[in-house]
C-alpha cells in the first residue's frame, strides 16, 4: 500500500523547511505543470507581510496547501506507474537533492526562466561567488552590502545558512534576497529603488525548552561534555566561564561528574540551534564549582559572586569627542537615508591606539567596502564588540585577547566622512549603546537582589540530581518526553 500519510508528511515538511515549494513543484511538474508558478508566488508573498499577519495567513494557507497537496498526492498516486509505487520512499528521499534546481523535461513547452533561486551555503562559499554563479551584477552586490553595513550579517555565511534570490520576471533585476540563518532568524534585503536595498530582520521568539544534562569525565572535559550532547560552542563557553577558577587539564579527573541545565530555542516545533546555559555544576575530587545565569545576563557562583571579567567602557585611552552616538533611527551622513547607527563614533586622528574592552577571542578580522577594516571580538558567552574603519590591525582571527590589549590603530577606511572609530557592543547578539549599557564590573549580586538570586539557584539545583544518585527527576522525564531525540542522562563514552 502506498504510504499516503508519509507522502503528505514529507511533502509538508520539505515545503515548510525551504520556505519554497520545490518539492511540490518537482512532484507536480510532470503531472500538472501549471500550478508551479502560482505556488511560488504564493509563498513568496508571505514573506512580504508582517509577522503577525504572516503567522495567521501561514496557518490558513497551510490548510489550503495541505488540501492541495493531498489532492495532488492522490492524483499522483493514480498517475504513477505501478513499479514506482512499490518504492515510494526511495523516490521521496532522493527528490530534495534533485529539486534544488528544477529542470523541466525537454518535451515541456519553453517557459520563462525561474525567477527564484535558493542556494544552501557550503564551506568556501562567498556572497560574491554565489552572486557570480547567478549572474547578478557586482553593482547589485554592493547595493546589498551597503544595506548590510549596520548588520554585517553577510560577512559570515555559514554552512546551513540559505540565500534565496527573487528576480523581477521581466527585467531579471534582483528584487529581494533572503538570508535564512536559522528557523528563528531571517534577514530580507529588499530593493527600495534602482540603487538601494533596505533590510528587515525577522526574529521569531519561539519557545525555550529546559534540559538537564548529566556527564562524567572520561578523557578531557571537552570530549566528555560533547559526549552528553553539548555543542562545541557550549563547551567552550563553559570552559571560558570557569577559566579563572578551575584548571580543566589538572584539576579534573576521570570519574568526576558535572551537570548542565540549558534552554534550547524551538520555533514551530523545530530546534533552531540557539541555546543558553542556565547553570553548571562541576564536582571535582576536592572541590566543587558552579555558575548560574542571573537576570542581568551575567554568571555568578552559588554565593552570588560574579564569574565575568570586568569590561572597559571605552576602547581607547584619553578623551575623544563622540561625533555620532548610538541611534537606531539615524540619518546616514553619507547617503542621507535613515539607517540605524548601531555603535558610537569617536572622532580621533588616524593611528590612535585601539584597545580591546574585555578579555576575549578575535572572531573576525575583515575588510568590508563600507565598514572598512574591522575586528570583532567575542567576550565569553554574552558579549561581542566590533571596531570599524581601522587603519591597521595587529591581531589575528582566533587570537586570545586581554582587556586593555592593543588590537589596532584607528583609521578612515570604508565609507567614512573622516577619521574616527566606530565601536559596537552587542549583548546576546543585539547591539546596545556602549556608553550607557550595563557592562560586567566583576561585582557580586547586589544585596537587594540576593534573595531573588538564591531562589533561582535553589530552583536550578533542585532539578540537578545529586551526582551520587542517578535517578531521573520529574523534570528530566518531562524533557525526555517532549524531546526524545535529545537524550538526557546519555551514558558517557
Ligand atoms: Zn559609526
């Protein structure tokens, strides 16, 4: 019997995953070629509406689509030759790969070239190479990069990201480019006139699901933590949290245990890959270490003493005039357009020493046509800083940096009206005003909030099993039930 349910589910999933109905198009191409066009527009239109409308419409459209798909699947089933219906799974699983680019059968009537392209990013891809392959002009690429100046999202395309290009059917001019980062975050660059694009960030809050992970040390902490399902980034973040208190290579021994409570983001029932560590306990032979996230975004031990290293307010010594402050609705001094200013500009002579504002790791050393030469530093779990329009950079990507260390000399590179430093501070991936933002000062939780903190720690510790007893708590069972793929209490290898 043809697994009709499976077919529907797969169709729907694929549809939903790519935001574009490749699957539908290819499956129906041989049966009913006409509907392809309608559906492509149909889905594309969704992205142009606002988020709330979008969600509502999506529901209605899904219902409609689902019925359509059901109908198509039914028709398809009866039209397919018998030998094909014996191996439907095979056909279904191989289709997505083949359908990235739809080649109509040679017998089909000549149609206009497809106006929508999706490219899944693979290692080594650059925006420029992708656009070249699609014959999109360099001029258009620069227009998009100009729109991206305040985001710099296109400077780090990662495997797993997707770019979708929509061309005007008549002129073949690029109208929109959508960057799919993960299910919870997409950026749409949309043509506003002949020379300009504007961007729109679509951020879905989703739901955050708590999960408890128990681990035991066998080999390194790094390997043991990966073995229970933590990501490399999460393990690095945990190591970073404790680095001033615990020597991971000397103090940790085989058989020591550790526990982590984390939350993971789900959007429409699927994990986005975004997560946050809420609490960690490490039980060594002679000592115990812990860290708990508080509402201010910093980690503290169970006594309420901060684990974060202090930050500098200014990325330079001495005083320099602020020539442009942080302003989400600024008029750009060069283009005259409203463009967010996500940092603060210090007017300073070219060659002024630029200092890292906190301990961290250099995550970007780049040259951008508009941002100029710039550096990005990741400071532990929550903080990122950026330093733009530099003249000289004295650090490398991956390098560990100390607070106050000389990292570059200021300059006037990129699109700039005069020598200045553009400095950005991001907390949890959001740009904040570096002059007024609350930054870690290596302090303790204030007395007024201590009670609240103690309560939060007690709640987290209650869900972490004592290491001697391996019984599964109510909390863990809950997580297991909701999320069977992410095994909790997985045995360490
Ligand atoms: Zn600036």
